[in-house]
């Protein structure tokens, strides 16, 4: 193996805060810690015949000169994380023997091996390069891209430009970079766009279910790390693809909208909610100047779909506008969004658990080689009998409890579900995938109620539903008592014309306990942490053991 250097100099340099998209992935990378190589993206690009290794290195040099994201470092600072674009420096390209005439799968395995090491973002640019030589010439260009450097939309830009450069073509200049985007977001139109998104999330989060996992965890789940706590399965279903196309055509929507509706309907029905709350992956590249920008622009969008009554097809027809609204408000300053969450959590007395996601990463909305059928119910069901569900992988930690995503195959639907087995054991994950298929297939020729396909989780006695939340009364009483330093009982009480609210009667020794309702509420909300089985009371009455009223109030 040898190393080729690609020097660059005389280019623009500068520092700025992170763009909002860069900040979003920075948070996730920091959360994963030593396992952050999970976010590294390997690619294996075949080198067209007739090229030399020197020409491949020159193509890499053209990309490095063209895109500031490929010569940027990132580091935390006193005022928060910042990006530094370097105007001069060098990137290294490893040149190594391929060890044979490799298939794409074999080349990608070598790229994956390079991806299994974390990036040092403060000292290392966000892409690694290797050229595999075979029979005296370059056969494969391997790339490992840090998600901090760019998102999947940017990777598509890279792949398109590599194809053009290998063909000897010329590329139009890029005139907008993450440094420019970061400055745009600091003031004026960019900042106003972020404030509008924050307002939308604040309004929405005050009324929707705070979690789709407000039910008991699976018995026997231990606190110590389980290497297979989070499991991903894949449904391979030509029948679901055929059905999704039929429904999309009839409802005049995309197949992505159909799949999103299925993912939302299944988790809402399973968790016993009439409203689905998912986060979508918003590309935030609707402006022409952003379409060729290499950089992390992606953030989460808040999607809400009402599902009470009606059929699955009717839900598909209702899905388009909420999804467009979600994407419209998917661009914001992440630390400011954290503050919105804090405000909503205090005001509602809940721990927000927005851990359900959907992402369609297919390049095409329709399939190119689906099996021919007459579309009859019998043929669709026969096709569904050929569907398979297989295990893809497992991890000890993830920041989602339910993540559905679709990838492209020409002749079948590949639908993945990664889930937290503490709440959704592996057999349940499989059942939920098959429930999505059932909704699609059966809705082509009939009116299907979502709840026919999904069995709602059973909650033990003592659980109640209030303010779009399920909660364990006993656990709430224990939580309030600990926070107050005394005893507590929790009841749901009707007061006047108001809606039912959660009332905590707290018995304390006044000299040894918190007797201020505001302080008690703050302590209770702080103790919620990420628990999905409890909520804070709406009202507190604090008494002595003799029944004397010391204080009462909402705390909200």
C-alpha cells in the first residue's frame, strides 16, 4: 500500500457556528460517543476502464477544491461548536491492491472496514479515500463519509459529480457553502424561518401524545447494556409494493405517502392512541442554491396524523397535507428547539419522547420490475405469502425506539423496522412489519380499519389516560412522594367545568419537606427524566399529617 497526497492552497477559509443541520448531527454524534462510527457512510465507486490511478487522485483533488465541506473541521468551543474551513492543506489517498477482481459487494466490504473507525472531527476532514488497484490500474474508489460532513442528499451530489468527472465532463461552479448557510441562519429571513418552526413545534407539542411508548417495558429487561437491545428487521414484500402503487394511484399521492401512513397507523394503533406522532427526515434543500451544496442540512420534522375512525385509505388521503406541514417547519436552531422541549415538558408535566421515525431513502417513488398480477385480492394474497422478514442487525444503543425506513429494490418493497426490544420484543417487531403489509394489501380491494391489523398493547390495572397520555397512577404517586419528601396519593378529579385533571394529595412534615407547589412541580418534572410511564400532576395539595392545608397550586 502507498499513500498519495492531494494538496490544496489559496482557497477560501473561515470559521462560523455550525449550520442547523450540522448542529443536529453533531448532537447525535456526541450522544453516541465512541460508537459514533455508526454514522460513517461507506461507498464503493467503480472506476471506468481506461483511467489511471493518477487520474482518480486528480478527480479527488477536484472534489476537495470544489466543496468546502471536504476541508472542514469541527470542534466545541466556549460559544458552542464551530466549523473551520481550511484554505490550504492536504488530504491523503490510500492506494492498495484489490486482491482480485472484486464485486461491488466485496469492494463495499472493504469500504465498511475503513468506516469502522471514528473520525476525529477536530483534526480530520470528514471524508476518507482509498483506491483499489487490479491488473495494473484502478478498479474501485472507496469513500468513507462522516455524516458530520454531509447528509445523504450531499452524497448523491458527490456520486453524480464523480460520474460526470470520470466521463470527462465539466461541472457548473458551486456558489453556496455551509459557511454561507450558517451566516444566513443567524439573521434576517433565515432566522425568521427558524423562529416560525419553533413556534409550530411549540403549538403542536402541547396537544399531541407525548410518547407512543407509554406502556410498561418488557418484564425482565435489565438496566445493564444489552448488545441486542435494539433490533432491525426487514420486510421483503413484492405484494406490499404492488399494493402501495395501486393505493398511491387511486389516492393521487406518492408511494412514500402510503408507506408513511402505514408506519404511523401501526405504531398509533399498537400504543392505543388515535393520533400518530412521528419525526420525518427533512432534507431542507428546497432552494436551488442548496441542491448542489455538500453539507449536513438534514433535520427532523414533526409529523402528526389523526387516525380516529375511518379506513386506512382515508388516512392515506389525509396524510399529504400533514406531511407537507412537517417538512415546512423542519428547519430550526437545535439548541433553541431543546428549549422549546423544556418549556413544553414543564407546561404539560411530561417527558417528551419523540422516538418514532419514518424515512424513505429510495431514489425512485415507483418500482421498475414488479411481478405482473391482475390485481385481484387472491393474487395479492398469494403474492403476500412469499413475503419474508429477516434479521438485519442489533445494537446496544440507539436514539429511537421505532424507526421505519424504506430502501429501493426494483421488484419488491424493502421496509425496515428498527425498534427497542424493551418495549417491542422481536416477535412484535415482526408482527408490526406484517401489519403494515396487511394494511396495504387488504386496502386495495376493501375498507380496512387500522385496528383490524394491529393488536393494541395491554396495560395493567391502575393505568389511566389523560391529556393524550397513558400513565401508571401508582408510579406517579411514588414519584411525587419522593420529590416532596413525604407521602402522596394521586387521583383524577373533576373540578367545575374543566376537563379531568390529575390531582396529587401530598402529606408532608412541613419542617422537612418541600411545601411550595411550584418547587414541587419543578422537582417532579426533573424526576421524570425519560420515563414514559408517568406524568406530573396538574394540581398539588400539600397537607400536614393532621390534614391541615399547607399550600396548593398548579406549578405549571
